[in-house]
């Protein structure tokens, strides 16, 4: 019988501390790390576990922004308090650090144990380690953005010691340094290997680490005060990404296009394995839409949906995306109760019922229902270009080339007259933010973009957040977390 390092006595303790990991870990029993096959199984398990955080990552990165809060057909909206930025010590939206430390346990175990496992190909092992260090950096970067100061744990849980499990929150500077160190370790393991693991974009890669580096150093430079040295690091990293490019919108979205050359790293969804959450929250029920019409007056009777409408596009989003020459206007299917034409979109139109998010709509399956097995990008090349524009603007350089590449793809044959011309720092910043808004709706980017932009712009763009509540940039933690760990303190300002 397999002997597990984690003791049975941990059951009661782990429950009281709200830790999300199981008391018996298949990654830590004696003898597990003896073979290459076992290490590869652990590697696959990390990705399966990471995918379970998809909805959390999206909610953290988008719900608090200005994208949502509009009509949701006949369905009750989700996250009303989060949309309203109603956060306090009693209204805690992501308790127990959103359970990220459970995932980190498995990642830390891999980082600690995999280097000693004999592999037929050392290059394969190095690639896997490059991936996992990149994933750990991405998780800690997300936690840093969400809570600021967070506990740092880089060792797997190998034994139960109640005192050792208690950890204070490390300062933001230390968490960011860990992120930067893991990024460099990831790049060192990848070396000159720019390949995709098994030729698939569902695994982390050197390009993903470079995209994360650009992202994290922009945050470090603007939010944490690192300035031009960080912006230069971000620019250099983003310019090193090769082998990817923008693709035509007709080849960008949909299950048939999941391996397109724009996607750098995606979350993998497959039939009989897992479906994404978009069909559940961003469509509606067939009974709701069957009697309604699109904006051109066409009946939606027979339009296949089998989910719910829990997040409604804000008027701001629909108005920003109302240029009929911009292909991104089709991000939403706008739905009305009458058969009239409703172009352009008019805020407050009583006939408007809600919108369906087209970006991850899925396909009609063999059973006649809509299947939501689209892979969802975490990083794609449009993101790289617009982060590069951001880095350049922060350095006082001209970002128009990168902005115009994204705009040209969006407008296609109608690009003439829509070119962006370099302006002041503030004008460029606004243009980059608006371009990212239109480009990444539904991809969990907007809230982070607004905070990363700095200069208080998040308070100008998000009507539900006032500058007097700047401490709300970071989430609160629960009273039970404080009660169960004497080392923890509440997020500053709450």
C-alpha cells in the first residue's frame, strides 16, 4: 500500500484553516518521483488543476471594470457586489486566497522533485521545468495584483506542522521579486528552445514567459514604482517573441481555429473532459431568446443557446464597439424585443433585452445543443503588441506602429481613415486602453489594464470606484482567515 507523507491528522486542521488541498497528495507519496513517466503525469495534472481556476482568473481580471453591469435578459445577474466594487471585511469575494495555494503545492512539488528524476532527454525535462516556473510566476503575479502583500510559499507541504503552515503576508516588493526570479529561471530552462510542448498551445512556452515578463514588468514599473528600468525590460521581452502573428478574424475564434498562430497560451477544453464557462454565463435560455430579434430585425427563433445570461454588457462597452466598420463589433449579438432595425446602438432603448457574447459561443453539437469546448487564450499576439505599445509610451516613444497593426486587422479593407497618429503621453495611453478594451472583452484583461495604467485612470473609467477608496484596488481577506492564522493581517485600508 502506498505510504503518504501527509498525515491523516491533517484532515481536521486543513479544514479549519480553509486550505484547499487534499490531505493525501498523489504528488508526494514515497516513491512517486522515481520515473520519467510519473513526472510527466504530475506535469499533466498541473495543467488540469490550473484549468479549474479559469472562472476565478476571469472574474478577478474583468468583473470589477467597466465592461459589465448591463441587461441580462430574464436571468438574475451574478457578482452584483463585485461589479459595484462593494468590497469590505464582511464582503470578501475571493476567500482563502482563491485557493491558489492548493495549486501552488503541486507546482512547488514538481519544482522540488522533478530535477532529480532521470529523463531520457534532458531537453524535455528542462522544457517542462521552464513551463512550471512560468506557471508559478503567473500565479504569484495574479495574487500580487489581487491582494498586494501575500504569503510566499515555495515548498510543497510534506508534513503537518501547524506553526510552519502559518505565514505572514510578504510585501509586494518581495512577491514581485519572486515573480521576476521565476521568470528568469523559466527563461534559463527554456534557453534557445522556442518550441511548443507537443506542438500545442495549451502548454506554457518560452513565448508565454516572455509575454508574462512584459506584463509583470509593466506592472512593476507603473504600479510599484520601478520606472523606466522596468519598462525597458518589458519592451525587450516583448520584442523577443517570435513565431506568432495576428490572424484574420475569420481564423481567430471558434473551436475549428484553436491552433491559430495568434494564440500563445490557451486553456484547453475538450468534449467528455471539460467545457468552458462562457456558455453557462454569457448566452441565455432558449425560451428567452426564441421570441426576440437581432439588431437587424431578424427573428432569433431557433437560435441555439442552452445557458444563462449572468453578465450583461454595459452601455459603455456596447457604445465603444458600435463602429460598423470594426469587425470587433461582432463581439456581441445585440438582442431586441421588436423586429425593428437598431443600428446604431442607443443606450436606454427599452426594446433592448441583452447581448450574447459571440467570442466563445461554441458550436452546435451532434445532439443539437451548443457545445462550449472553445480553448480560451491567456496570452495572444494582439496582447503582446498592445503591451509593447504601452511600454513604448511609458518610455516616451511612439507606439503608433503597434496600435495600427491591431487596428488594421480590426478594420480590414476599411482601415483607411482609422489610422492612429502618435500624440501626447495621455492621448496615447487612452488610445491603448481603448484598443485593449475593444480587443479583449471577455478575456479577463480590462480591470488589470486599468490598474496597470496607473495615474489614477482606473477611477476615471470605473464609475463604481472612487479615488477616496483607492485601497479597494486590492481585495480584502476574510475574518476566518485572520482567526485561523495569527500571522496574517488584513489588507491595508480595510
